[in-house]
C-alpha cells in the first residue's frame, strides 16, 4: 500500500475561530493505481495534497506513505521523503525561469547529491520520456504551456518517485495541451507509475482509473454518490 490515510482531520486557527478543512478522511491507494481526487474550488483538495505530499501535517489522524508513519517524522525527514518518494506537478509548472529544461529537470538530482554526469544523463532520459528530446536547452520562456508542464513532469519523474502527485495539472493549459498531458499520465501509469491527480474538472478526472470525490472537506468514493 502506497497511501494509507485514516481519520485525517485538518484544522486552521483563524483569529479565535477554528476552521475545519478536512474532516475524517480515510483513503487507501495501492502501488500502480491511478486515482483522481475531484472536488470544487475550496473543497480542501490542495490542503489534502499538501498533507499527502509531506508539505504539511494533519491535525489528527494517521497517515502512512509507503508504510512510514509521517507523524513521527521531523521536518528534515519529511524533506527527504519529498525528495525521494514523491514527484510533484503543479498547475503553474514551478520551473526556474533562468534555467533551461535540462537544468530544471536536474534539480532534484542535485539535491539528492547525484554526480554531475549521471545527473545530466538521467535528466536527458526523463526529457526524452516526455517527448522533449529536441527542447532540452530551451528556457521556460521559450516553451509553450504544455511543453513547460512536460518539463515539470520530467522533473517529477527523474528521481524515480513512488508516487506522482499532481495538483490541477491541466488547469493552466488549453484543451489540446491538457489532452497531451493526460495521454502522458496514462502512458506513465501503464509503465507502472502510481499517480494521484487532483482536479476540479470532471473530464480530467474521468481519465483516472478510480475517482474519489471531496466536498466541504469530506471524501467519498464515487460510486457512493
Ligand atoms: P481547493 O484546493 O479544493 O480549492 P484548499 O485546500 O486550497 O481548497 O482550501 C480549502 C479551504 O481551506 C478553503 O476554505 C480555504 O480558505 C481554507 N484554507 C486553506 N489554507 C488555509 C490556511 N493556511 N489558513 C486558513 N484557511 C485555509
Ligand atoms: Mg487547490
């Protein structure tokens, strides 16, 4: 089991108010699955992604990633898990503007202290895998939105993560580029990558093999709606 969330709650304190954003979320995901979390804006999707991505901790409940209980982890251990086990894809790509595609993809390998030669080779392979062999020296400003997102996906994959975690990956793309990203996700999943994709778009969510719905911080399986 790659993800085990049991009775996860997240509360924020706003002045004297306690705001409950995630309410008793229980969710399991096996390795190799492709799951979409679908819900409207403000339903708690990004809050949930931040917990699953070890960017934030739950207020209560149990979360295990790849068998490891995250509550017992220090900040440094969480950073290490993010680096080694999770590939992140964001709506707005989050590429470094002054680094070319290859350098952007190399970044997680630099953090992981992989030697330069191997870094270069693995980054090139990852860019080939997403169909950008002929764009490796391009700066983000010289790439289309869809190409930027594919660079971001190459960066997410380059460290061979256990889980690809995507928050609204097509949210900033036109429909054709969005379709290419969806086709790429499908290919990566067929090759064995576990994918958890967060979206407010029903068409996008229908591309996953399983869907769960979130509304007002409550998660449910699609067939229970
Ligand atoms: P989504 O990604 O589904 O649009 P979010 O997870 O970003 O939703 O937000 C869910 C709810 O949590 C919103 O009502 C938002 O205002 C609230 N929220 C998110 N982050 C914080 C925070 N740091 N402090 C207080 N409230 C927050
Ligand atoms: Mg969001």
